[in-house]
């Protein structure tokens, strides 16, 4: 019953940018868009979040569509350590539910 | 800052036995989540606490699963009796509050194998 849709898998070459898409057409006004990633045998790790405006931090950038029905996580230069499952989540006061995520493979 | 602590890291039990998992969230975090992650799937929310009160337990199989956070700090998740399909990683997460503008921090999880 996840409220986001992501591709099952994506591939990237090392040191190239990666754009991970997410659709959330039923987003409500109080939902924040969060991204987490999960490396093998670890718990999910926070990456970035935003509400309406694009956001940048040391790990990634988040581009949010004007109608907020989709967003894109941007890794500016993929490294082998970025290989993980990336989850796009809509978070509000009462909900933080994960979908299946996108498995990112980074090729050397 | 210490992260979310979970124990044990691994547990193997026979079906119909009982098991309990423990979570110590980051100090000062009011919101605590338990998730079940079956191999190859995303984490599934089981229960959400705000301090010592339950916010959402709609996906918790209450006939066999129970969880508590009596003093609003540590939490335990119990399964009694366990079934084969309960084999999964159980993840605990915490955040300062419930608001969407706060990040959540996850523990490394407890891997449960039911044989």
C-alpha cells in the first residue's frame, strides 16, 4: 500500500551522475518527500528530504516537480559505495511507509 | 551521538516458540517505529509509538505480535508463537518527533530465522 512508485532497478557507471525517479501522484499537502537508502545487511539510512523546493546536501540533491507529483534523487558522481536500494517515501505525522525501492548498481 | 541500538543481532528459533526484540532509540527521540523486512522486500511498518502511546498499529498481527514502550524510551517487540513466515529482519527506527520534516534513524536490525 506504498504511495510511491519507483523503477525496480537502475544501473550507473562510476563517477557519472545518477537520476533516480519517484512518482507520488496522490501526495497530500502535508506530506514531505523523503529518500533513504539501504546498503546490504544494514538498516536504511537517511539521504535527503523536502516539501516543495529543491534541496541539496552533502550526499545528494532532490528535485521536486512543481505539482509535487514526482521527484528525482540526484547523485552527482556515483561511487561503488552508492550501490544500494533507494527508497522514496512520503512522510507525515502518522505515516512513514516504504515501497519496494530501486536497486542501484554502480559499474566500475 | 549514539545511534539506535537493537539486540540481539541474530536469533534462530523453532516455530511455535516465543521471541523478543529490544530497541533503544536515540536519546530524546519521542517517536519510535518497528518494521518487518522480508528478504527482497521493502520494510513494512508494524507499529509507531509517540512517547509511550501507540499512534498506528494497523499492520501489526495482534494475534501473535505485541509491542510496548512503557516509559517512552526503550521498546520491545514480541512474537508468540512464531511461524515460519515470521522469518525476517526486524528494524527499529526513531525520530525527534512525528513530523514529516524530521529524519528517522534506523538500527541495524535483528535477523530472525524460524525453523
